[in-house]
């Protein structure tokens, strides 16, 4: 055998070892252990749904989201109120309690204004030190943190949870908005690429509106998933070449120094309100390592859902295991809740009522919300027992079919049915998330 041939064969033998040599070392044993976590909703991106008193204290009905919180009141007054909220709503004790409850992940919604505010935007800054403090607390108590981009410039969905309630999503319509978001992904990567033992995942977008009022938003979907040629043309010249946010984010997070260094951060996407099968063959694992899909499952946002019986809600929860198992990517449920109704005030926006009692414009009344939202002391024994069964059915399904779950939310000011903390205190969530009272509820 010639020396040239031996060299050639040795080269290909080396290539066969490259995947194992370069395999990512995640900060958590995904695929072997299940994610069990909670969101810290309403902390670093405020919502009247979570903390209505913060908004009520302004005395201004025009203030409905974080954009108007800074727009319609004195900046100094707004900052003082937000700082008080950041200091007190979530503290180190919450992290200790989450760890004691057997949780292992904490997902933290953030807005772009944590890093970047343009002159025409009224957002108040000051959240970043609290995100860093959260990472320190998480490390102390053995929790993993997922920073999640909930508020992109222009808003990726127009929802109140993006910090800017609008009539539609505008993020994808302005190249500057997209570029600003990509720049934030670079900053997050630089902050945490060497701290993946605590921050193993960065979520590049939450709930981009692939649908809006029942209409497919193809323009936004194109911006999310169009394939680009960044590896051939690293300097883009035209706006249409930038319509590839998921690919760009993957590249910047995975290869922060363009091939000279590889990070072990997992890139979390969101399904953009599409069926998981929509993402078939998108970022296949043979070419893209460390990609995870986030999907959110609620059974309350349609007239049919609102009229389902307790048994029907549980049955559907059990069926979700099969749907998740068919996902083409590693998949988690990044938002879900123990309740089956939308009775909580401000869910659709400040001063917007629920579908269940017919207050939501265009909805048909199902029944009264009395005893279905608020403090647990007002809940019936039957309702609490249903939430225990429903919680267990969902938790089991999301672990059986996917990588696990992150529930919404850890703490609520006056909506115990949405609160993991209140569920622990009142018995519809077990002290150990694997301690099932109904282990055979899904058969």
C-alpha cells in the first residue's frame, strides 16, 4: 500500500471520529434526564396579567404594557417602581424554593431593551444586573437558566407579553429590528458561552406570530427560517439576504468566533404557532447540533377548548405525548399551566375580559369565573383535584413524548391557578414533581 493511500485512509478514519471528538458537552444531560422547570414570568418583563398592582398604582388606564409604562409617566417614577418590583418580586429565596421543589430549570423572559433601546423607544432599562444575579442564584442552588427573548424590537407578535401590545407583529418588517435582535444573541453568547454549566440554553425567540388572527404570517416565517449562505458571504449586502434569523442565531451562538471556537450552548427555537411537523427537515441533527424546539400548549384559547369537560382536557393532555414524540427536533413544552380556563384578569391585555364568562369580545359565555381564579381559598375541592389530575397528565405526557417541561409561572400576584408556588402550597402540584398521585391517569 502506497504511503499516499495510507495517508488518504488515515484522513478519512480521522473524519469518522470528528463527531465524537467535537460532540457538544451540554450543561445538563438532555436526552438522559428530563427538564422540569418554571418560568419567571412578569419579573424582568412586566405584565399586568402577573402583577396587576404595578399597573394599577400608575392611576393611568393608558398604561397597559412595558412600552406604555415608560411612555405615559415620568421616567424617574417609572424606574423607581420597576426597581422596587425587580428587587422584591423574585429573590434568592425563590431560587432556593424552586430547587427544593425538585425543579432543575428556570426560564427567564427578557426584552430587547435590557440591552438595546433606540431613541424613539420609551422602555426603561435596568434589568441586566438582575439577570446576572439570577444566574448566580441558580448556580448556588443547582438550577439551569434559560434566557428567552420575549420582547424583540418592533414586537414579534404584537402581544402584551412582548412588552409592546400592537395590532400585529412588526419585527420581521424592518431589517434593523432583525439585526438588533441578532446583536443581542451575540451579547448573550459572549456573556454565557463559558458558563454553560448554569446557562446551557439561549432561546432566540418566544412566540413569533406565525399566525395572527387565524391568518398565516408567511412573511415572518420566511424571516425565521429562510436558508442563507452565511458561510460563503459573511458580509450581507441586501435586506433579503438577512431573512434567516434562526440560522444566523444558530451560527453566532454555536460558533461565536466563526469556526475558531465552538460553544456548547443549546439554541432554542420556537414553533411560531405551527404544527411541529412544519419543522420537519429544518436544521436536521446530522448538520445542526444542539438545537431544541419550544412549543406551548394551553387548552383554553378557543371556544371548543372552553367548553371541554375536565375528562376531555385530561384525555387531550395524554394524547400530546404522541404528538411530541413525532417532533423532528428535541422538543420541550416551554409554557403550560394547571388550569383549563382563561378566567384570570388581564390575560389578553389590561381591561380585556376572559372568553369563559363571555367578556372577551366575540366570545360566547360558558359559565361564571367565580371560584376559578384568584386565591386558592376560593377554589372548590373538585377544582383543586382536577388541577392535580390535569397537572400530572400534562407533566407525564411532556416527559414521555419530549425532553420535559417548563410551566408558566412560578409566582402570580393574584391568580393562584397559574402559580407553581401556590400549587405546591395548596396541593395540586406535588412537592416532588415525580411523586404522582395518579400514575395511571394516561393509561
